C-alpha cells in the first residue's frame, strides 16, 4: 500500500486522521512526530512513526512516501514568531521537499479567513501565515487540496457538512468531520487542485464534495 505521511499526527485532528486511514485500509499511514515519547500511542495502533520536527531540515525525508496530509500548526494563540516558523516556513519547507520527492498529492489543513487575513485582527498573524503557505502550495505544481474549516470543536462527527470554495458564512465543524474530509481529499477528483471551505451542514460529506466538481 502507498504510504501517507501525516504532519501534526499527534494533534487532535491529526490523530483522528491516522485512525481513519488505518481503519479504511487503503493507505499505510505514517505518523510524523516531534518527540520519541509520542510514538507509543501510534505503536499501539499498529502505525509507523517518523521522528521529524516541522522546523527541521527535511531534505531526503520523504523517501517511500506517496502522499502527505499537513495537519500541523502552532495554534492561533501562539506568538507571531512561532506561528511563522511552523505554519508558514515549516509548511513551505514540506511543500518544497514534497515536490523534490515526487509526492502525488499534498492535502493542506488551513483555516477559514486565510483568504483575507487582515479581516480578523486578533489572529491576523496566524491567518497570514496560513495564507502564505496556501499560496506557496498552489504555485508548487503539486497536486493539492486546501481545506479551510471554520471553528474546530471536539465533538463527534455528524458526517454532514457544507462545502464551497467560499461559504460567505462562519460557524463550527467537528475535528472528526474535518479529518474525514482531509482523508477523502487524497483521492477525490472533484476537489483536486481546489481550495474549499467547510462547516457543519446538511449534506453528507461525500455528496457535499461531489457537488464541487
């Protein structure tokens, strides 16, 4: 099976992505972790790990990897310097190395508001970093999908979402549903090389994505 590297695998959304990939059985997930002590959780799932910090040199690190899901992030409450290091420069570095490694698809977890960072002053530095990383991915010539969810909540997934290149509204969405969308984006033709916004909604995830063709 093809290997999918999940950056940010130890985070809440990243862990759900790993579980979905392992359960589906279509891919062999590889959890990218920053600390050796994080490996135990994934070993218990039967999932391989790769010890690599997003701020490290990534040269030659993606041998044997077919696709990447980038779910790493410093979080919206971190300082500007750390945010730039992780969400912008770290993401850009992964994109550059993915291109060199011939990665087949790069799925990016971004954020609603990244298309207009200045519109949200409280987290404008975070949204600007996301915006810059998204633009770098779009210009990379990699196959990609950029997923921009609304406010992430720790609830059970509903399996139903609203999805559009621009929703023109804001709201919540569960991490579980976001993780499902990110996994489906690895192969979903209707959202290949597109940027989409997603929120909790009324359509099944599959139907909502299919409508984006």
